[in-house]
């Protein structure tokens, strides 16, 4: 392997080009193979990026000696088998988000990982300079004990709704899950990862909502998946995550907030490209001092590049990726507990 890693992409759909385009200039990255069940998709990607290995079966890609590691970019319901096959073939695996459709699948991945690197792209929004700074501030302990994490994201329906987006309403087989699986993994990874994965989710009380009546007629055909989620996640030790995300919400423009409140102050964060990155509020003798700790603008290529480069660095340097499969299991177990609590109508313990 030497100084660079030979990467194969499994799944040449919508997200695949973002992985390749935003990392191909890095000398540690060599995109050597592409695989998709659809031959035309393989050829399109391989032609676009000059990738030599072209395969329509995962096993063929994994048998290519130029492939050291794979990015699994199939739909969530098809993450498990390519990941297991990669580990069995001795290749490291970076899995797209959500890592799987339930915690049991992630446990199966972990059981076959051995000493290989396994990571998940739900880390994406922690690749930015403001997120790095927030991680550093929280790890330094200067803000004291973490007491409350909150995510509140409300998105209005598309102005001229054409019945195609969000896509989870229209892709049968996409794990049968909606906004919680699709975006919740980013929110949970952001909150728990910024805290260094030190918080251990203990119990969950949640509710989920499906498409509001007004939109049902124009959102056909559709899966009957959740478009809104509300949850309270209690951590061991008492910190609380207050979580709300909704699409088709009754707002005329997006309202978005991510906040971590601690003993000595708070962090206001952002998962929005181009928005102000990180504001730190600290209690002082006279009140609260506000400072912008990292205001570097970042755009989408930064967050697409982040997980792949982090994965390659973990392979070459032997360190842990931003979101290991073990961390992804924590996110998935909270997600599973939210679905289960909403279904049961009562507070439930997270699996350990
Ligand atoms: N589309 C986005 O904007 C976006 C953004 C971030 C993350 N993601 C994540 O990336 C993953 C892929 O999303 P997408 O939008 O690119 O999906 P997609 O449906 O456009 O592409 C998936 C591709 O995987 C192929 N495939 C399925 N099973 C396969 C198998 N066993 N072997 C080889 N190929 C197989 C399909 O033929 C398809 O071309 C998902 O987990 C999604 O959540 C997507």
C-alpha cells in the first residue's frame, strides 16, 4: 500500500461522484475500481474519472489486487453484504450513511471487521473547521460538564412541490425509513461525535409523524415513512439530548439550530454550508461573553472530502476514524430506540 490507498467504489449512483471528485487530487488517494449492478453506471463513472477497474459484481472488485479499501455507496438496505464481503476479503470499508437499517446489521459488520478499518460517512459534518474547533473546545474541558444537547431543524415543504423530494418518500426499498434515518444519523453523529463519543445514550422517549394530510395527494407515489421526529435521549450521567427534525414543517423558511450547553457556557453550531460556523457563549462575572470561535466559510466539497480522507488517514496512520463502526452502532442504536419508542408510545432503554 505504501504512501497511498487503492480505493474501490461500490455503488455508482448519485453520491459516488462526490466521493471521487472531491478526493482525487489527494496524493494518498488512488481510485482504482468501480462496481455497480448496472453496467452503464459503472462505465459512466469510470469514464468520467479514468478509473481502470470496472465490475458488476462486488466479489470481482474485491478480487482486484489494486483495491486496498472500499467505499460502500449503495442504498442503506444494501450496505451490509458488500461491507461483510469487503472485510472477508481483507479490505477496509467506509460505509455511507445511515450505516445500516438496524443495529443488528452493524453488529454483524463489527463481528467480521477484525483488525481492518471500518468507518461511516455520517461523520461528514464534523469535517469542517468550525466542527474541529468545537471538538477541541469540548475535549479541553474548559466548558465543564455537558448538560444538554439540542437539535431543532424545521424545513418547509418545497415551494412548488413536484412530488420527487425528499427522495425517501419515493424510493421503495430504501430501508422503509424516512427523515430520522436519512438526516438523524448526521445530527446524532454531529452531537455525539463533537463530544468525543464520551456520552452513552441510556433511554429514549420519542414520537414520529408521517406526511401531513395536505401533501398526501401530491406526494404520490410515496412510502409511508416519517417526515418528522421528536425525541428526548437521556445519557448515562444525566445529560439530555433534545431532538427535533421535520420536513414539510409549518414554517415559511428553514429554522435550524444545533446547541451544546455545558456547566460554564454553550456552543452554537451549524450543519449548514455557508452559515456562521461556531459561536461560544461563556458565563462571566458580569453575564455572558459571546465569541465567534471559527467563522471560516465551508462549502459542500469540504464535507464530501472529509470522511474519505479521514478513512485513508486511519488506514495509513493506524488511528481511529472520525466515526468508527463502533460509533456508528451507537448512532444506530439511538435511531432504533427512537423508532421503537415512537411505536410503543413509551420511554425505552437503548441497547448496549
Ligand atoms: N444522494 C445523496 O445526495 C446522498 C448524500 C449523502 C449520502 N448518501 C448515501 O449514499 C448512499 C447511496 O445513495 P445514492 O443517492 O447514491 O443512491 P443511488 O440509488 O443513486 O445509488 C446506489 C447505487 O448502488 C447500486 N447498487 C445497489 N446494490 C448494489 C450491489 N449489491 N452491488 C453494486 N451496486 C449496487 C445501485 O445500482 C445504484 O446505482 C446511501 O446510503 C445514501 O444515504 C446519498
